[in-house]
C-alpha cells in the first residue's frame, strides 16, 4: 500500500503545479487565447514545470543539499585558480633552484 504513496504524491504535485503554471501563463498578455500553438506551449511549459520541481526536491532529499548557486560556483573557481597559480609559482621556484630556468 505504501509503495503507491510516493508516485501518487508526485503525480498530484505535478498536476497541481502544471495547472497553476498554465493558468498563470494564460492570464498574462503574452498568450493569445485563439492561437492553438500558444495553448499548446502553455500546457507544455506547465507540464515541464510540474514534472521538474518534484525531481529537484527528490535529488535534494537524496544528496542532502541544493544545487550550487552561481556565487558558490564562482568562489570554487576562484579558489581553484588561486591554487593553480600557487602551484605554478612553486614549480617555477623549484626549476630555478635546480638550474632549469634562467
């Protein structure tokens, strides 16, 4: 019985989010109600939004953390560049000590 709770909860969250997203998009001035393609895209975007966010939360529960933010990625890259510069400087010092560089 409990095997069905997680898929049913996911499906309910997906349908709710898809309908809310489609309704919000339909209420904007960007969507033409008479155009079939706009209606299709509104439903498609709603479906994608409904399908993706529960997967992100499942990943959060499994990994224990949210995806890295832009700031965290920049800090990691800056730290890596600093370590690479220190490594290159140390290599240059060792080469000078060994007489490999002039």
